[in-house]
């Protein structure tokens, strides 16, 4: 069985080690922080035990106005780039449970990883 949940947590742990608190469950996310979510799974090799997955990482900041929020997101991005290869980051708004009804500013980053069976 592919270890998608374990891979999610491994990426969250790497992000946290880089200085950005990360969670795989948005209810547990402390702001500012990173929410790690599963993305597309592909099977590019003829190997039943190997898959490739794109993980979506949302760097999220509280909405304290555009300048303050963007500065906070930029600080998180700088920390994250020391630990993981980041090709681009797209500004988005994201709604999270337990964080109010309004969408919050975020940067969306994709990280590709190989998954194998345990």
C-alpha cells in the first residue's frame, strides 16, 4: 500500500524543521504556517510499488492587510526555500476550518515526491 499519509507528514516535518509550522490537518494549523495537502498521483514507471505525487503546500498568513500579510508570506517562503526546491509560488486565498469564515492570503507551492510501498 502506498504511504500517502506518511509522505504528507514527512513533508510537513521538513517544512517545520525549516522554521515554518506545518500541518496536514487544517484544523491543527497555527498561523502563520503551512498546510500540506495531497495532489495528483501518477504511475510513470512499470513498477507496482512506486508512484509519484504532487503535494500542494499552502503557506498561509492571517489577514492583517495586504502589506503585512505579503511580508509574512515572503518570510515563510524564504525559510521554506532553504529546505525544499521551490520553482514558483502562486498567490491565492484559502478558507480553513477553525480559522474564521473569511479567506486568508496564501502562497500555493507544488512539491513533487516519489512514493514507495512500506
